[in-house]
C-alpha cells in the first residue's frame, strides 16, 4: 500500500493547521491593532491625522490674586481654562484630529508648566498648580511659547494668551511687537513656479511662469522659477514650498514636466501622496483637465490637499497657453485687491474666456478645492494662518484701565488672531470656548441671550456651505440646566442617533460636532430646563472646518472579529480531530 496519499493528506492537514494558527494570530492582532487605534497612548500619532497644538499662556502675576467680578482673578482664569479643556477632551475621541495642549505660565519669568500632551488630567493639574506672584513680562512669555512651539511637530496651532495687566518687566510694549514681528517674519515665504517649452505645437509656458514668478516675488516670496526642469527637481522642492504654480501639460491625475533632453517626465498623484506638504498654502495646476472629477481620491488637486495643501486650483477642461497667461494676469490683481481664492480664480476664468472663448459656462472652467476654504480665505489669510504655523488669540480681563489693550490687539493682529475682552468671569469662559472654534475653523455665528424656565428660544441660524467638512456648535452657560436643540436644513432634530454625528456632549458646555453636514440653514434653539425664575444667560458659538474628522467605527471592527472568529471556530474542531491521524502518519 502506497504511503503517498497518506503523506499528501498529512501535508494538507498540516497546512490547514498552520492556516488556522495564522487565523487565530490575525484575530488577536486585529483586536490589538484596533485597540491601538482607539486606546493608544495619548501622545502617539496616527498617520493621516491632523495634529493641532494648543498652548495656554497664562498670566500668573501678583495681580491675579485680586478680587474681580465676585471672585478671584486666578480662580476665574482656571475655570475658563477648564472649560476649554472640557471641549478639547471631547475631540480626543475623534479620528482624524489629534490635539496636544501645553500650559505655560509667566510673571517675571516664564516656564513650561506642562509639556505638550493629550492627557487632560495632567493638563488640569498644571492649570490648577499655577500660583500668582511677581511682575508682568509678556515678552518673555511669548518668547517661551513661540520657541517651544517651533521645536514641536504640528499641522496647525494656536496660542491663547491671557493677561490682566500691562508689561512692566522685560521688553516694553513697542519692543514686544518689534520682536514678535521679526520672529514671525524672519523667514521668507517660499514659492516655486514651473514653465517649459514642450516643443509640441509651439507650447511654451515659460512666459506665464516668469510673470507669476514676478508676482510672487512682489508679495515677498523667495521665488524660484523652474524652466525646462524635470521631475526630481520639482519633487525635491515641493515639501519646502508655500506656493507651487505649474503651467504646462497635465491631466486629472498627472502633471507632465519637460527637461533639457526633451524627455517628458511626470509627477503623478501617487508621487504627491508620498510627500508631506503641511506648509503648502496654494497649489495651482494650469493644465488640461487637472480639476476634472476633483472628488476622486486620485485627482491631482485632491491629492495635494490630502497631502497638506490648504487650497488647490485646476481646470476642468482643455486649456491653452494664451488662456493660461490671461488667467494668471487677472488672478493676481484680484489677489492683491484682497479677493478670496475662489473670487480671484473666477476673475481669471472670465478673463481667459474673453481671451479665447472655449466654453459657454466660464465659471465652470476653474475648480478650487476644497470649496469651504477657497470661498472664504484670501491668500493673505492663508499666509498669516498657515505659514507662521499658528495664531495667537489674546484675552484681556479685569479693569480695562489696567490693561494694555493696544499691545494685546497688536500681538493678535500680527498672527491673524483676535483680541478678546472678558468683562466678567462668565464672559472669560465664553472667550476660551470661542478661541477653540477660531483656532480650528471658520466662525459662522455667535448668539447670546437669557433663557427663562420652560422657555425655548431660537438662538440663531448657522449657514453651512457645500463642502464644509464639519459643523461645530458649543453652548455655554453659568450653571443650572440648559438644553441645546439643533435642527438640520430639513427640520430634523439632532440626537445621539443622527447620521454622521461625531460628538454629542450634553454636560456644560454642550458640544456637538457633525461630519459632512448637510448644506443649508441649521437652526439653533436653547431650552431653559432648570433655571432661576429670572432666567440665566447663555452663549452659543458655531464654526465650520475644512479638516475632515471621522468618528470611530466599531461596527467594522466587530464585523472583522466576527469573520476571524468564524474562521477559527469553523476549522479548529477539525484540527483537534485530525491531530491523532497526523501523528500516526508522521510516525510511519
């Protein structure tokens, strides 16, 4: 009797045994990996996350021990910081963003009370551990915060500077602003402009490139005009660019470059996807069909934005060099006039249409992506916001006669931030909540009032545009119980089961985040559930963002575990039954 069939069967069973072992390993690994994604150490980052760094820069001078608005200044400042941390902690459970917060105190000197972390217990301890003493050296506080921030890695960042007084130690107010201006703008913005003589039907975009290069240089950019250069040069420069402008051959997923050897080289969407471009403010691809099917993940504009660019522009139709030139010559004057990216792009399209009509719908020729940024932001906004990497929001509180509000406004203005005054303890809380919205999105509305017991008030309406990545609503009030009702444009009341609801916090402050919200008017109502007979004041702030967020999806994980468990359970009994047979064959 031949042993071959038995040996073959044994080998097959041994392979099946190994397969089951691997299935069990995969089951364990899937659990570990999922747990690692949702329960990872708070300071570890996941590829693809947008890292947002926040610094609380807190005045801890001796004057913070003074009484104010029925309490002590330092206690009010701590309480306001806690409200901000409450909201940021909710973000910790959202996939797509990673918040890191640091606490820095300053008086006669400055120090890091808590390094960047996503551990909110540590952050609360640091805030509570700040003790007032000494004089006010705002300059030293800023220098410490900026130095610490620049030594870290982030995509976006903002600083909240809280002070109740004037600079009376270290640099004077004028010296602080002069130092800050130099610190922020010591390094020039960087741009690359590409053009080439392709040698095909007299296609030569070098003139367009030279014009654009001059325009960027006039705005203060350190500009390199790359003519007839190849793929390696462009790819090596892109990560350092704030503006990248391409004029030449293109398609929806590729840009074609031309080198001196007349050998066209290409940069595809996959090439760009491998680059980290957090400093890229604007990418313009003047080439055929670059904006076609922009929502497709392989589209070159989509890929630029996914890799870190703030705005990308491309054409959805065939274009020619005269149209490139006409478009650029209309786009830049509109930019200089302070038009938004979208408005400037449309001005260029109208000019190109009149130069050589090639479509009955001029407005459809150009695609600006993402729309939520392009429709609201000017190039100056982008330069101020992203190039320096952060904004500073200054908060003054206490007696206005003791505040240097001009200094606080100047500090905020140099970074594109905002100065906010807290006239009372509750206003200070609201300001910190507002700063969180300003730092991570575009403010769409603020509503305030007083709600009485059993009363339902329409606080306001928030306009959401097509393409907004998320809608964020925060309701804050001093105490008691107040409810938030939010209705989508179709009149549906938002609840825990609403589609694409990412955060639904009902404690004070109430916080709601909806991913990919329905465009249109969203109605906000405030309900007085358990409040004093005279009513209680409330504050609502709403914003939208272009940074995608995504809630955790445990259903997908459970489905994966179920599949792996089924494989393991279905085959494991066979392994147990076949093992004596396998041992018998091996012994032969």
